[in-house]
C-alpha cells in the first residue's frame, strides 16, 4: 500500500529520520509512537506530500485515497451548518445532486429525449454511489461524535476549536479512505466520543496509522506499533501493552549485547596498547585495530522512563473537609447544568470528574476552584486549604521571556534550585534545557512547565482541568507518578483513562443535573456502569409490563429510598473517618517501632508490635464494612 524506503529527512543539520524503512500493508492498524520531537507528525506530513524527503522514497498507488486528520484543520472556517460541512466529503454525490436538480428544472420546459436520458444517467450513478443515504450517514457519524440534532443545524463558525475538529474528523471518516492518518484524534474528544471512535475504527476495513498518547485507545484499536526512535522506525507486532512487554525483552537483550561488546572492546584495546610498540606484533596490532573499526557497534539502552523522586511538600495540612458544596445550582441561557446539588471533597480524596462534554465538568471544576461566582448555593473551602488550579489557559500565563528555571523560581521561591532542577528533570527538562526561553517551547513543553509550576506550589489541594492535553505517553506516566506521590487532595478532569485508573480513588459524574459519586477506581466504575446499562432495559420492560396490567395495584414503597441512601452515606462517612484515624495510628506505630529506644528494648518492641497488629486487624474489618456499605448504596442508586 505504502512503501517507505531508506527515508532521510533533515531539519537544518539534524537528521530527524536516517534511512528509515516501513511498509504499510492493506488493513494494518498501527500506532505510531515516540517521544515528543522524534518526528511522528512530520512522518505523516511526508506521507501526504506536505514535506519532501531529503533522500529515500515514499511510494504508493496513484489512486490511493488518504484521509488525514491533523491539528491544522482547526483553522478551517465556514458559515454553513456542520451537517453540510460533513457532507462535503461526498464530492461526487453532491455534484450529481446539483446536476440532477438543474436537469429537473430544465425538464419543466424541455421534454427532449436528450434531457430525459441525461437525467436518467445521473440518477443511476447517484443511486449507485448510495447518494440517497449520504445525509443519514453524515447524521449518524456526527451523532456518534457527540452532536445533537439541533447542533447539526448550527453553523460551524459557532463552535469552539475542539468541536470543529470533530466535524473535520466526521468529514474524513465519511470519505471512506483506503488509509486513515490520525494525529492525536482523541485530543478534543470526551470519553463517550472516544469509545464511539474506538468501535468505529475497530470495524474500519482500511488501514489506519494513529499518533496518540492515549494508551487505552491504542490498546483497543491497533494491532501493531511502530516506534520513532533515533531516526529509525522500529516495528512491534501487537497493541501497546504487547509493545511494552516486547520492548522490555528487546532492551534486556540489547543491554546484554552492549555490555558484552564493551567488555570485548576493552580487552582488544588493552591488547593493542600492550603490543603496539613491538615491531614483531605490528601486523597483528594493525589487524585488530581494523577489526575494531569495522565492528558494528551496539547502542546502549536509552532510559526513556524517568521516575519522579521529588517530594511534593506543603507547609500546612488541610482540615478534614476540603470543599463543601450545598444546594448549588448553575445554568446558562436555556441550558441547566447543576440543580440544587450537594457534594463534599474530603482530605485525601483523589477524585476523577468524568462525563460527556457539555454536562458541566469544567463549570463544576471552576466552581470548586472559586473561579466561577455565577451560581446559587454555597461552595465553602475548608480550614487551612491552599489550592492550585491548572487549566490550559495557564499556558498563556507563562512569561515567554523567562527561562524555564527562572519561571519556577519566581513562582516557588521557597524551593532551592536543586529541588526545582530535580522536578524539571522529572518533566524531561534535563541539563541546559532548564535555561531555554519559554517562547521557544512547543505546546507540549509549555504544558509540562505549567504542570511543574502547579506541583511546586505550596498547595494541599490541586484542581486539574485536562492536564494531559499535549503530553506524550512518557509525560503522562510522569504526571501519574507525581499525582500518586502527592499526599494532599485533588480533583481532575481528563479523558485519559489510563491516568484516571491509576490516580483516582473516587469518581464523580453529573447526572440529571446532580453530582453523583462512585466510591472506587475508574475501572470499577466502568464495570459498574456496564451493569447499569444492561439492567436498565430490563427495568424499563418491567415498568412497561406493570403499566399494561391495570388491575394489579402498584406495589407501595416500604422505604424511602432517598432517606435510606442518606442514612447509609452517613454511616459510610463515619467508617471513612474511623479508617483515617486507624491509618494514622498505624503510621504512628510504625514510627515508634523504628525508634532505636523501641527496637533495642524487647519488651517495648513486643508491645508496639502487638498494638500494630491489633490496628491492622481493625483496619481490615473497617475496610470490609466500607465495601459492604458501598455495595448497598450502589444497589439503591442503580
């Protein structure tokens, strides 16, 4: 389908690709990955002809139809409806439709055989191209990408950049290309739209090349991985998870080969040095020198997985209640968002706020962050709470003329330069990178600087709105490590399911203008939600059957479900408080056992150990009680 042979592409004196090779076959579904700056987007532009190779070839069939989604499409403007813009994909069908309308107009005054024959030919071709269903197909794909019937009638110019990108994606999908090139297709999609796109691409019969930082998305769509690394394209069979396993194995082999080769080189160099001055050994020495020069060197394994070892500290601990929302209502003209809803964020909560776009996630986040005053009800911040709010507009607040290290020093003066250099290293700014001017950074690099600033703040409560936008997989992993180590409280909005599954211990979602809570991880929430979707039709069927039997009296409610749920939630809150107390007591017990005065005295150590074991058993009982109560609450709320 597409053959890339000995591709070299140079930017100035730097070779982004150096004799790289890759053959793309029909039906391939490949994830193109690599660190930022390794040329993933550049390669897509080389394939579509936007750039020309320095040397080498990219060959393909002349009639190959390529659909290319890239971030440049955000600049496309139109005052036509988005349904009309999406239907522009059907170029020939639209042309035929116009010609048929013109012929029908002529037919009102001209009944000649020539006009009738032309009309018949055009209508036959239009029908053969399935022209009568194009509006339905466009409507179906736009609906899958989150556009309501009313939205589809609105002008493209009325929508923000993210929504316009969805329209461009719809138009590309409707073209039914032989190969799709998708550059970060999930960047502007919410979770329901990402899941819809996954299903669509799984059923897509053509080839797909995807550049994405969403590893869950890659796992569900691609069947092979190509990594852009050191100017080469390294291929792996399997999805992203398989790639990680296979890469670890390959790097282990490569590392051993490198060590063995280095040992051999040192041995040869010692031998050469020993006999270099002896005339009788000159021939042997020259032979070994040439052999070393001809030796194909094995590269050492690059460490592309830096770990975060920075201690995120804050000067004071927050109180038990971090934020309390009571009777909060918020709406925009004609659009209700929240209606008399309550919620509490407690110390230590790691909350993922999820849901479809337009449900009010960012609005709720701004209310929590005290950045939106246009609501009714109460939003009360707790005792000793210090907050940092991260959103994409924080990138605009960066001082472009500052060096990166200077930007952090001005923001976090209590930290030493060594500490700040350490956290910058975690966010992939090593060595002299720390002295780069912010104005020369890419969007992803600026996002990493803004995140580094947020995490160096003296804040015990983080509010994070889409922190993974513009981050590559490596940077997302760093953010996960940082949030896992963060000992305070945070609430995060993100469409990156891998991040959510690894950092959240509670899930918030907005349903019927109310804040709902699931007390568990994202994966557990997904499983629970799947059960709700399955049981809902069955409940609807039971309700319908009950309505069809008017002679049977409707069963009376024996319990007030809402009152019972409130009671159980109160019990759950009490258990959570007890768990927190026991966990703190266990930490104190661990510190006591670590003291020299304790472990040097057998009696004291035995007593401390017994106390610790008692606490451990009590914690297990409390956790079991918590799980049972949580299950009961979920059953009532289902």
